[in-house]
C-alpha cells in the first residue's frame, strides 16, 4: 500500500478517513469515578491490545497493566492497586469497560450482579475469555453484550 498520491492536489470532496476519525473523538467523553479518581470512559481499544487479551492467561499482571494502560492511561494499575484495588473490583471494572467499548450501557452494579452469577456457575475462564468474544464467534460472552439500558 502506498501512502503517496499523484502530484494532483486532493479536492475538498475527497474522502479522508483520518479527518473523519479525528472528528469522532471531539464528541464529549463520559467520565466515571473509580477508586477515588475520575477517568474517561473508554469507547475503543487498540486492536493489538484486544488480540493480546484473547491470548493471555487469566491473572497475568503484566497483561492486566497493559490493558488498563490502554483503557485508562499509563500507571492506572499501580495507582488503583495502591488505593486498595481487589480482584473482584478489577474483574467488574474490566468487564464493565469492555462492555462500554461494545456500546453497552450496563451499570457497575448490573455488571457486578452478572459477574456473581458467572462466578457461581463456575465459568470464570469464560468470563475472562469474553474480552475478545466479538471477534471469536465460537466463544460465548457471560454477559449479554447486546442488552442496553
């Protein structure tokens, strides 16, 4: 693929994905409070991070740090751990974040309730595998990602 165009100048009606995408980010971003600090709710995630999450073992702290950095900024994991982040909280935050990226508007409480159901059913592995569920048609997400509030 070439990044160069012929010597002719682009007209105003030329489609420019980069311009379109930069305008998408201008929209007001939702913020939520997590562990005493305000963060911007993620609306997207780099594909490389999502793919890595699919192939990562549950509980891998370096992968968790990388995913949280992609979602909420560098240092988020260490900051939240220093504020007393628990495994249950992390699980709810991660599931909620991934659902928000998919456009789902479940609340933290609704996600936590569904997480409890999944954990009680013994499908904890499925819970973490659901991060990449949309790109893997053979996986079944533990939370109905099509339900919106």
